[in-house]
C-alpha cells in the first residue's frame, strides 16, 4: 500500500510530465499552424542550369520571408528544390503511388501523355483567378502548354533551334566562314566539301581527301569528318518534314506522315548515309563522345554543321571555349522560299502533379516563376530568352 509520502513525491513528477506534454503539443501545433508552408519542387536540371533554378527558388523564399515579417499572421511558403534525374519516369511513378512532389519541372513532350493518364492538375481555373492570360506570352509558348482546350502547365525556359556551323572547318574546306548555307541544295554542296576521309593508297601511304569519294572502296577509306548528320544530336527526328512543308497531322485528326513532303524530307536524310556508306557512318559515329563533354561531335570538330538550340552557347563556352562558330536559320528547299527561317520551338515547363498535397502553394510558386523577376533570374542564368513579351532593360543589357 502506497503511503501519503510516496504519493506526495510522485505529484511533482506527474505535474512535470503533464507540463512537458502540453509544451510538446503546443510546439507541434505552432509549427503546423504558424510555421513555413513547405513544398517540394522536383526539377530535372543540374550544373549551371540547376544553379539558376536554385537562385530563382532562393529569391522566392526570400520574398516569402519578407512578406511574413511585414504581414502579421502570414505563413511563408518555403520551396525545397530536389534535383531529379530521369524525371519522365520517376514523376509518373510518384504520381501513380500517390506521393508526388507538390510542383515539378517537366518537358513539353511529357505533357500530353501525362494529361491522357490523368496525372496532372488542370491549371485553367487558377490561371483565370490569378488573371494570367495568353497576351503576356510569346503566343507559341502559351499554346504549347494547352491541350484539349485546357492549360496544364506554364513555360519556364523557352528554346528555338538553328543551324550551327564550325567556322574553322568552313575555312579549311575553302568555304566562306561567315556565310552559312541558305537552301537545302547549298547545305548538300557544303556538306560534301566538309566531308573528310583518310584514304589508304596502293603503296600503303595515307592522305586526307574531301568529298564522298564513291570511287574508293570502303576498305581503303576511313571517315574522319562529316559536313552534316541528321542524327547529331538526333533530338528532332520526327520533324524534318516540317522543313519541306510537311506535317504529321492534317488538322482533322488524320495522320499525314506519308505525305509527299515528308517522304521527300526523309529521303533527303537517307541520302547522307547513302553517300557515306552505312558501315562507314556506323564506325564514325561510334567514336562520338557524350553531349556534355569536350568529345561532343560538334565541339570536337567531327561534325561541321548541326541543328542545335539556344542552350548550345553554354556548352560551347564550357567545353570548347576557343571554338569559332555561328548560327543561322536552318536552310529551306530552294523551290519553297516561303519556308525560310523555319525553326523547332520547344520549352521546359512547370506543372502541378495530380494529388499534390499543397496545390495552392505550388501555384503561388509557379506565379513567381512566371513573373518578370522570376523568369529573368532563371533565363539569364541559363542564357536563354524569356517566354514573356515584356522584359526589363536590365535583362536586355546584361544578356549575352
């Protein structure tokens, strides 16, 4: 039997435990009710591209902290950026598992399949409420985010493509390094002049020759440089028909991949392999290095001309800083002058996955990313232009 003295000794301990429990509950409640509203942002970029996103996130978080300091009771949103490789697969798996990030960077090629799978949140109502409209954007970058009459994303960094050429290789081939090919026919002629072989002579000695050299057997020549390869980098294989006036759909839902314009385009693509020889080409491309490396086929001088995007400046500056190069609109068929200045248009985009735990906070972050301030931090860091129509004088003055 417990004595009154024992009960009196237990009393302070019980009161202390009760006090600790109350404080613990209050602390948890304070963090949940008044602490930062934390959201997770998956982004695919790394290197300098990822660093520009880090600066954008830091600017948003700082604005939120300042707003909380100036506004009584306001809980700031705090974005935690997570770099995510292979985001196309991992994001879909996370969504299917019911545990996606709150907001994510994506590629435009992901949008339509994701929407068809019900994997993304429709942003249309949020955009309408926020007053974010198409007239703020370069139209194509708004349109690229629309599918089935609804908006599923907003753009981040935009891109267009152009023909890039190596000026040194042009000079060595007797071409004007300041004048790119303007037509497909000129590109064909330039490419032949820029194609270079190591030829083994009957006496066993070797010499360098230019052209396609159809009269020399494959056993006696080794390809060491080409003028143009559609497979380098090979990211737009679906679109060569566009440069010849082709389309993939007729606007009525019918596929037009086998149109005369598309067939002409892909026969033109195949002509480069026919001229080089299949095995010669295969051996040659097997020696290409990774894209993001000094052994990149274009930056190392193995390919004289290629289609690339606005991002290529960054990689040349990093991996081939002394390279002499330039860019111009991709050539068009001489018989179709109305197709001049054609380009592929693409963009990185930002989305809210289905079952995001904090969709309102995620959208506030997206609003900042698509503000002039947020967009210019991001696009300056990646040396890309802005998808917004209005840009600041600072953006124009410091952009390379």
